[in-house]
C-alpha cells in the first residue's frame, strides 16, 4: 500500500529536494500513464504530511516537452494529495515583475503544441470548467506565506505557457507583452489542467529569474 500525503509540492528548475522534511521515505509510484518524473519524496513538514516531486527529475534530465504530466498528477492522486503547490522559474514580460520576485498567477494562456494534457479520451468523454484554473484559497495561503518570509509575492496575473525548449523570439515576446501577459514559462498549464480533472486544488508559485528577451 502506498504511503499517503495531504499536500503535494512540485519543484521546478533548481528545486530538486524539500528542505525541512522529516521522517522521509521515497515512493516509486506506478500509474496507468507510465512513470512520473522521479520517485516521490514523502515526509512531515510543520506537522503536515507532504509529498515532493522534482518536476524534471533529480539532475534536471527531462525537457518540458518530455514531461509525463499525466503520470505526475496521477501519482499525487494515488498518494491521497488534495492540494498541490507548484514552484517554477519564469521570465518576466513586464518591468514591474522583477527578478527574484514571486508571482502567483490566477490565469493561463496555452502556446504549447506537442503535449497530452487530459486524462480523458479513448472512449471516456468529459469536459471540465477551467475559467478559474487556480485555487483561490491556496493562492491566498501562498501569498501570506510570501509575506511571512518577507519576499515579494504578488497575487494575480497571467502565465503564458510556451512549448520550448527554445526561448521566445523578440517578435513573440513583443506579441505576448501586447496581449498583457505577465510571465512566461514552459510547464505549469498542463499541471493545472490535469489537477483540475483529478479534483486536486492547484496553485503556481512562479519565481521570476529574468526579463524575457524583448525587455532588453
């Protein structure tokens, strides 16, 4: 029987482990959609049961377009996770979002092309409401956590998800800025869609690492 956790943490680029976890054990979860990015690391953090997954695998060995998003989210579901906090690195599309600041977006725009982002199909037909892709309760909790940690954590904004692994051309970046996009990344939209289908609350914590190319 698999161990259980209530909170899931997805670590993006640069976050391959979860400091502060106690009672650590690893779980290699098998799913109907194949293997997740890595073994889940489970433990207790501040009295809460947590399951951590390195999105790109330890050692950062999986490209964004190669990620098995379905296996990752299904794995969390099998572990009993009810809420997922996804941490990722993003580029800023607005001068007001500075490097080393955090943005907690409440909207997404999809610019990916080569990804499977649903559990449905092959005879199972269903549709989900996705007008509000982020859990407002989790967003508020994460925003307050940023305040407590004395880091900038802005709530609201739009994350545009690109295919990668290449970054934008200047023309693309200027287009996204004209659309009013806030940050750009390569991973979080598929996680949000699948978490919604799996009935798991989801929030993105996007750390700005730099300005996108058109800002220079």
